[in-house]
């Protein structure tokens, strides 16, 4: 393995100058840097990332914590954030983090900062603790907090917009397909649905499904069983596009037409929703803007750890397509 000392010896210069040139330090002249880089390339020098991390006290690794790897939406977030991190010459490590394993991940995997998406209350407490220890943390979620830097997506307002679209189209029996069993802080889609129905003087109706690695097939069977027992709602607002896609296929299996028999609205804005026989109306999360803001916040925090808490609020956009059209 070629070392920096060997490059210095070949060029007749100090080892420190080679270190500064290969490390990108600005005090090295362009001519000297070019000469040293050319020699390093010719000799087959490869930097040792572990040694560089120890020298700079940085790993070049960013952690992305997500609640599960079921959601296609989280995969979209990982791709967008990964692109930004890679452009900066760093690496993104994606971990499915729950209350049971978050401390193990934190203590066993070195990283420079954390982006956490839709973290549970227990994980949020750990993130707050880490931020208090000067570990850069950015939360991306549907409710805001002053505990850490955060990118807040106002899903409650977005849900109200989706519900106003359905109610304004004349639908009255509108069900909400969700895995959330009660109204609690942070469950903004369920809360938005409940508030919209109450304001319209309508009764709520919940179609509960379990979270599963096979989310679409589970939702596909569940909707057939639900309708066999409870009859057909006029419209269904789904917690996620993955659930909506499964429900859509289950309705087709049962010979139920979308939207002629049941209108359908999803949430997240994944690409698959555009490629159905009847394209799916969906509440589109601003994933690119979320990741841009989170990455900028993280870079700011790494550069200056003592800056005030950074926050921004983004709004999802309702993409109205054929699946929620009111038919006569």
C-alpha cells in the first residue's frame, strides 16, 4: 500500500504538505496540489477512510432513521436524501429504528449526524438526548417540535384539504383506512380526518388494518372482508398510498368500480398511483423539499453547533385524479 510518506519522499517535500494537499486544505497552492495529486494517482495511492475520520473527527457517514421499511414513501425519502449526501461525498446509512434497538444503533454505528423520519415518542426522547450531547439531529415529521432541528410537514392541513375535496364533491359516508387506532398527538392524518368529518356533521368510520411487510396484499384482502360485513362506504381516504393501492386492487377483485361505486384517495404521492387504470388521487408529500431542508439544516449544525433551533413548515399538495371524481 502506497503511503503519504512515500509520496513525500518521491517529490522531495514534507509529509505534512502531502497530507494537507490530499486533505483539501486551502493553504496549499494550486500548483503544489496538482503535482501531489498527480504523483498520488501515478503511484496508486488510496486514502484510508478510517485514518481520515480519526484525523478530522468526522466519519463522513450520515444516519437516516426510519420507523419501518414497509412504506414506499420512506424508500423515496431515502433515495432523495441519499442523492444529496452522495453529492457531498459522504455516505448514508439507513436503519429501521424502534424503541428497542435505537441505543444499540447509536452506540455501535459511528456517524456525523442523524436525520429521523416520523420518529416515535420514545425515539424522539433519545434524539432530544443526543442533540443535548451536541450530536446533530434533524427530525422530519408531521408535527413540529422545539427539541431538535426539524422539518415539519403539515399533514393535518393536507388531510383537511383532501377531506374538503371529498365532502365538497357530495360524498357523505367517507371511511378512513388506517393502522392508527386512536387520536393521539402526531397522528395528523387521523386527526385531520376526524376534525373534517365533525365539522361537516358526518359520522366517522374507520377501516383498521395491521402494518405488514405485505401491506398491499393485506389491504387487498381486508377491504373485501370489510365490505362483506359493513357494506360499501361512498369514499375511502387512506393513510398511505401503499394501503390505497391494495384497497384499489381488492375493490377491483370484488367487481366494485373506482370511482363509480367508491371514490378513493391515498396519501404520500408515490409514483405508482399515476399508473393505475383509474389514476389515484393522492396527498403528495414534498419529499424533495423535505430532504433539501433537512440536509441544509444538518450541514448548518455541523458547521456551527451552537446556532438556534432550525425549523421549517412544508405543506403537502392534493393531486386530484380520476379515482375521486363524483359520478352521477
